[in-house]
C-alpha cells in the first residue's frame, strides 16, 4: 500500500544572475508531514555565487508526484 504524502517541498533554483538569461527550474519532492517538509526546506538554505535557491512547503494535491519542471515568472 502506497503512503499518502501530505506536503510537497518546493525548491526553485535559478542558475546565473536573477535577471536576463536565467532560467529557473523547480523541484517538487513529497514529504510525509509539514514538520518534515519544513525541516527539509532548511537544509536547502545556503548561498553560492550565481545560484539562487528558494524553498517553501505546500499541501499536496491528490495524486501529485515528484517532478522537475521549468518555471516561468
């Protein structure tokens, strides 16, 4: 039986400067609980030159799977 994941850890990564030519992408990773999700989000808070990482948790939608996708703002 497959366990339902209640939250999704969303990680948005932008390579290069946050202006022209940068193409962000998003990772969506299922988490068992909000607490687990928030703990995982903190592990992605670091700073590198020319890389921007933003994380947040959101409730998962029914039948939502892990994915990597491009992001448009």
